[in-house]
C-alpha cells in the first residue's frame, strides 16, 4: 500500500488519466510503493517533478494497420508504439502481436521497460509497441503483409539512435525479418533499427537464447547467495515460446529437471524431464500445440487449462508465458507443494497478491524487471555490434550476459539492503532501476 501523500496523489492522477488500464495501474502502483523510502531520503524526486514525469509516456503513437488476407479481404488492426522514457538512451523494447493487446498492456510493458533497461547498466531508454493482430493460424504471406503495413507507419517514428524495437509475444525471428526488410526498403538505410535480427543481417549470436539463459543465470545467483544451486532441483516452466524454451535449456544444463511446460491451451507433465528437442520441433519447427508432445511421448500427461501447471510439485517455478498468470491461489498451491524459488521470465506474471504470498513465505523471489532483463541487455549488445559493424562470438556474448545478470542481482540486492528491505528484490530492482533514470532526469531540469 502507498502511504506517502505525494505518491498517493501521483497514483490517483495515473488512474484518472489512464482509465480502464488495470495492468498499467498495477505496474505503477508496485513501483511507487517501492519508492516510499527513496522519496523520504531524496524529496527532490517529488519536488522537482521526476516521479510525476516518469509515469507519463513521452509519446504515444497509435495507428491503423490495414492489410489484405489470403482471401483478398481487407483486415484492419491497431498498432501502438509507446515511447515512454529516453533519459538514458534511445527508446528500447519489444513489439507484442497478440489479440489481447490494447493501450494499457503496451503502457505497462513500456513503463516496466524503463527500469529494466536501466538495471542492465547499458544506455537504453524504455518503450514498447505492438498490435492486436493474432499471428496464430495466419499464413506466412499474411504475416508478411501485416508486418509490412505495420512498419510502413512505424518507420516514421523509429531509428537506430531514436527507438529500437525487438520481439515479444508473437514476434520472433520471422516477424523481425519482415519488419527489417520493409524498414530497409522504406528508408534505403541499413542500420541496427531492430534487434533480434537474423544472423545474416546484423543479428547477435545468443540473442535468441538470452532471456531464458539470463533468467537462469539470475536464478542461479539467487540460489548461490542462499548456499544452493539448480543441481537436482525439480523445475516448472510455464509457456513454450522463446523465453520458456531457452529457460528450460539452461535450467537443464545447470542440473535442474524441468517436468512441465505449457501453452495457452494446457500443460504437459513429464516426470522423466521434458524432452526439449521434441518441444522445439513442435513450437519452433511447426508452430504446433504443446499437447502434440504426447504424440512422441505418450507416457507423459497433458492437462487442459494453463493455470493447472502451478499445481505441479516443484522446487523452482519459472513463469515464462504472460502477465498475471500466477494469482494468489496458484501462489498458494506452489507454496503448499514446497516451492523454494520463483523467478519471473515473463513480464509481471505474478499478481500483487501472489507476490505478497511469496514474500510472506520467505522464499526467494526474482522479479521480472531484474530476472528477465537478459533479453533486452543482449539486444543492447546487438546494437553495439551493429554500430561497430562487427560480431562477437556466442561465448563472448554469453559471458557478457552472464556478468550483466550477476551485476543486476547484486545491484538489486544492495539497493534493497540500503533502504532497509534486505532480501526484497522487488523493491531493490525498482529502486536500483529508478535511481539512474531519476538522477539523469534531474540533471536535464524540467524536460
Ligand atoms: P512467445 O510468443 O515466444 O511465447 C509466448 C508463450 O506464452 C506461448 O507458449 C504462449 O502460448 C504463452 N502465452 C501467451 N499468452 C498467453 C496467455 N494469455 N495465457 C497463457 N499462455 C500464454 O513469447 P516470449 O517467449 O517472447 O514471451 C513470453 C513472456 O516473456 C512475455 O511476458 C514477454 O513479455 C516476456 N519477455 C520476453 C522477452 C523476449 O526477449 N522475447 C524478454 C523479456 C520478457 P500460445 O502459443 O498458446 O499463445
Ligand atoms: O520485455 C522485454 O524486455 C523484451 N521483450 C525484449 C526487448 C528488447 O528490446 O530486446
């Protein structure tokens, strides 16, 4: 709960100004609550309008995306790019294509991106974009025509030193290829305007793996600090997209056994440990459904409904699907089954009530802004390589990613400690991410 009067007023204004956007309210409320001890020590962040400014996007771009489907029928979607904060670098953040996308989703994601990007230690501001377009069930040609139309408008607003989008839900290598190709045609310019690109046109080795690997590096660091490791642990990973697949890969390499994965229809349970090659063949190979896992592993189980995955007994839970996928009841089910660590690969996957339950139980909890920052950090490394017109090896990028995740853990931990909340990485990540942006905004004066 927010108790500081000035912060309360800012929260009220956010709700008034952004009606009907509960995800955005949720994200802002969590950050403002964490900032209570910060404003007590540094009242200038309130007095000089830094916090009132940081909750208001610098720019909201909203546009029509008309495209022609395979039957020759015109379809119309809505596109967004929210350029939230450019204090410490060009706007940076993914594009999400999913039917649930509306302004409130992009706003919450863009807001969180500010602090996440700051935590990476790299010079990137915060932004996010996307569309209510649903790539599921569309042909490659339809996805291409949609992406070309989307970029025809987006190209007016982005640039390698202005705003650099990347992938998120529903936007992977295929979509980034179509988007980059169209940008290049429109601008006659070959620059690092998108990240997550293919390796033959400026992509970075290890970007595909980065969010999932980074999540496990962060989790391993939390465990290490508690005198423990992944070795011999049972792990549950929700989702079966980019983040989930590479979290599963790294958790397994580090000695864990991943026994369950999911998609929006249901989850699989394989007591022998998930066969990741089979999952990759279904998801990366043919864009299939997770239940097809049983075609190759009939001994495994499939259950309809995605939230049931949190009833599977595990030591480590890595939510890697979507926002608010762990509610209070799921959190309590995990705790009742003895979960020791929850680390967030998805953005805001735990509701505030779920986070409270984890914190009250005293388990290790790694919040999204810190735990999943490896993806965007590696995107920033892709930008560096593009600027240098040079490529690092997989091992070089992976080693930098590992160091970044260890630093994020240490910075979040010590910020929590400095402000009297030892072990509270939610507060620590919010504070550490905020401080760099806030000090920079102060340096600029009113802007
Ligand atoms: P993908 O599109 O590759 O995969 C998304 C996965 O989540 C799919 O298995 C999908 O199932 C499932 N999913 C999506 N929406 C829902 C829903 N409403 N309910 C249940 N399951 C759902 O996306 P990513 O792996 O890239 O992203 C996953 C999460 O990680 C998101 O929260 C994203 O914001 C976050 N993230 C991603 C980063 C990246 O680099 N890609 C970086 C940092 C965070 P289905 O196929 O059935 O839709
Ligand atoms: O939520 C995220 O950090 C991402 N989707 C990745 C953003 C990026 O620019 O790589």
